[in-house]
C-alpha cells in the first residue's frame, strides 16, 4: 500500500452478481492493453466519533489491512456526480490496526484543530471486507485501473453485499476513462451510483435516515444530481410515492409503479444514458 495524498478520480458501477463472469471474461481478454493484474483480500474498518463527526462532514476515516500491513485513509467530501467520484484522500501507513488520526493530521497539516480529541473518541462503526481483482490497462496515453470488488459491508444492524466495478485514473485523462467504460459489455443489472462504500455502511439498516436525507434534497430544484440521489434511493428502499413522482419529473418518464422504477434505474438503457450525460458535464 502506497503513501499518497491526492484527488482520487473514479467511476463506480454497481453490479448484480450474475453480471460478474461476463465482465471478468472481457477484462481478462484485454491482453493488448494489460499492464498488470492482481487479486488481493482487503479488510477495512471505518471509524467515527459517537456524534459521527466524519459522517456529518461527508468524510470517511478507515484503517485498511492487507497482508498484515495497515494503512489509515481519510477521504474528504470532494464532489460526486452520478457515479463519478472526485475526492481528495490522505493515506499513511500504520504499525498496527489501531487508528491514529492525530498523526495523519500532523503529517499532511490538515485543518483539524481538535485532532487529538477526535482521535481519543474514535470507535469502530462498520466494516467492508472484500476480494479485489484489479486490471491496470493502457488506454490512449492514460493508465486506468479497473477494480472488481466482491464482499460484504457489516454494521450492528446487519450486512449487505458488495459487488461493484471501479475505474480509477492512475495516470492520464478523464476522457480516456470514458473511452474504456464505453467498451465494456453492458446489460441490465449494471448502474452508476453516487453511494460510496462508506455511505452505504452508514446507511445500512437505517432506512429512516436515508428517507430523511432524500426528503431534504427533494426541496431543491430538479437537477442531474437530484435525479441520481433519487435513483439510488429507489434501488435500495421501499416504495415512496413522492420520490417516484419527483423522479418522473426529473427524467420525463411515466413510471407507474415502484417495481417498474426499480427495473428502470438498473437497466442497460439508463446506464448508457447516464454515461452520456456524465461525458457532457
């Protein structure tokens, strides 16, 4: 695990499990573009204060374990547009799995005046443990890492599967990332998502909390960002007529049932439409 502090730019596509073999086969066949391939087991514990300081700031603090090595990471708010995540992050190796936020703040001179107090109050909030397969591909003049993650998110309320494909720019241009994404096989059961693993961990088993967040954002004017938040809610939540009506307004659709809406937001056509929109933003 390397020490870095830079903006992470990645596109996240969620998957239904039955789509994994097709994507694995396609990625394994990209021999002309392949620079490196790896499979690793990653364990991640996320920490927060009892008052959920990091969640309130739309940040995530985790300790990752890989081959008995440990690394602390702070992911800051950044910007999320649909499934495109652009977030500054700060990583630092640790000698043990115990988080040391104060050392991270000191190392990168981060603007947290009460870092020692925060560090003292940290407690494990949820975990994400998964197998990650990566393919580093040469696309144009860029190097794009494709990561296929398969595992589970757990908190005190329960657990939820992780099955997603991430495209991260290691070197190069965003345009080349979209060139690669356009080439992958696409089918129903693939969708862009603005929800990070950390956000999913905070929301797992707390449907009322997610509904409160959606109620707040629906006070805003129609926008692509609002549409994508509503789509994320539709995929994971029970029926909400107000959300369905507002989603129809945003998309000029006439989806008459929650089941039809769920199918639409996981459809191949909606994925392709969203990718086209992101390219134009």
